[in-house]
C-alpha cells in the first residue's frame, strides 16, 4: 500500500474483499434454498427469525476488529514492527477469550433474545435450538474476523477470501448431507454452520502462525497488552456499535413496511435482497480505504493517503450509480427471480425506482467512513450514522406515517438519510484536517 500505483493498489485490494462478501451473500442464500427445499416451513422460519440477530452480531465483531486493523496498519506503515506484533497477539488473545465467552453464555441468553425479537411461539423451540448451536461456533466466528482483520491491515485481502471459500463450500456440502440426506432440519443447518465457521477460523489462524512478517502469531506470545487493547477498543467499538444499531434501525423500518401487508413485505424483502448485492462493492472500497489511509498516514505519506482517498470515494460513488441505473432499468426482471406475483413485483419495483438514483450518497457515506476510520476518527462516522440512519429514520417514520400512511413515505427514508449523512460528512471533511495523524498516535512526518 505504501508504494506503486495508488489506483491499482486500491483496486487489487478491494476486489478480493468484494468477492469474499459476494461469497458470503451466496452462502446465506444457499442455506435458505437448501432448508426451504429439503426441510419444513417451520425450519425455514426458525432460521429466518434468527437472521437479524446474527447479522447484528457479525456486524459488531467485524466493526470491532476494524479498530485493531487501523492500529496494525498505521504501525506497519510507520515501520514499528514490534507494535504490529503486540497488536496482533493482543487482538487474537482477546478474540479467543471473547469467543469462548460467547459460546458459554449463548445457551443462557437465547430464549430472552428470541422473546425480545417477538419470535412466534410456533417456531420458538426450533429457533432456540438453532441459536444455541450457532453460539457454540462463537470461537470460530470471532477468530475468523480477528485474523481476517490482521491480514487486511497488512494489505492482504486474498487469503481471507480463500478460507471463506473453503468454509462456504464446506457449509453447503454439510447442509446437503445433514438436511437433504439425513433429514436433520434446523439442527443440521446449525451444525453445518458451526463446523464451517470453526474450520475457517482454524485455517486462518494456522496460516497466521506460519506467515513471515511482524504479524506472525506465536502461541507462546499470546497475551493482552492493556494499553494496546485499550487503543484497539477505542478504534473498534464505535464501528461495532454503529453496525449493530444501524441493523436495529433497519428492523424498525421493516416493521413499518409490514404494516402495508404481505405483498409489501414480500416485494420490499425481495428488493432488499437485491440491494444487499449492490452494497458489496461499496463496502469493498470502504474497507480498502481504511487500510490504505492507515498505512500511508502511518508511513508519513499524507499526500498519497489523500490521493488514494479521493480515488476510492469517486470510484465507489461512480460504481454505485452505474449499478443503480442498471437496477432501475431491470428491476422487474430481477424481482421476478423471487416472485411472479404482479403485486409483489410492483412493490419492489416502486422501491427500486425511488432509491436507486441515490446510491451515490450511500457510497459516499460509507467510503468517507472508511477514510475516517483509517485516520483514527472512528467515532465520527459512528455518530453521524447513528443520528442520521437511526434517530432520524425512526423519528421520521414515527411522525410522518400517521399523517401520510403511504408506503412511498417509507421508501423515501433511505435516500433522505443517505443524503443527510453525506452532507454532514462532506462538511466535516472541509472543516477538519482529516488526514492528520494525531488520532493514530503517530507524529506527523513530512511527505
């Protein structure tokens, strides 16, 4: 990340991240397809009812370990290899303890969580069984995320992709074996997921133990440096909280969509599944920018960090808008993949036509968040997204819908809050020196 073509470095780093996220999306879709075709409706409902909570957890862990990545990337750029090693060992040790705790308390908190989520009594036993088994995979989930964060902070996004691919193929194969062949239903789906997650976490950790470089992990050196852990949590917790609370706000939006009936639920739900794929290249650029900016600011290459940030933001916005135009044009054909009902398709098409031309603002917010995280300002995008994407969304829906009970008023909330967060981050970037290294704890160096 510190030498060579800026555009090429960012693209080559972002592409494996994109394919990894694409693989994760297909992995989730394949799970639902296999359960839906070879198990019962109750099994499918049980898995789907746990989906939003699992998405919240994974988002929290991903954001949390981004903070560790910022520390490692900046220290690596500064040539402080001992600090890189300390940060990596602290992160892995903390992740191991967190994963074991996660697995231990899972059985206790499963039922209260499902009750809070309003899980119907008819699927409660199977939902509880699925989540309890899923929690046992906690060490694998957390270990994969922390090791993935270490590799990406060092500029390597290809190895995590390889291990995710292995885990995805394993999960699908085990789903077919346990569900289609042995008829294990929701229990088989959960066991397959735990095995696949444990495999991916183990493989990526084993690879970290054999790489050459300051990020190599030695079991004998596993320990927690309190100051380093404090810095990692200071960087990572805001992003983890941001991901979790935004996920909760989306659940609130979904509850308002549900008010308009099953056709709206099916049509908008199908649109959201398509939009999930749209979001992947945006997140790939955002994560690439975090690593690029942190390494170059750590290495005293401020001018290079600024140029890379400009390219990444513009490229992310341009790509998002191109995808938006394609989706606007072909929305009916894409939605027919999920349903042939004209009323269901109409809801999804109307939402697509309302939102797709605003994807550039979705991209700007996320790419700028990546830049700010790379410079150590993780609390800024957290604050902006919590206010705009959570507080404003919920307040808007609560105040507007009673007077204007039309579903297009729900559709508007996304473009409105994307635009608002983009405006605030743009103004923040103009007012503040976002490329200073004070938040990274590294003295400024002339470029």
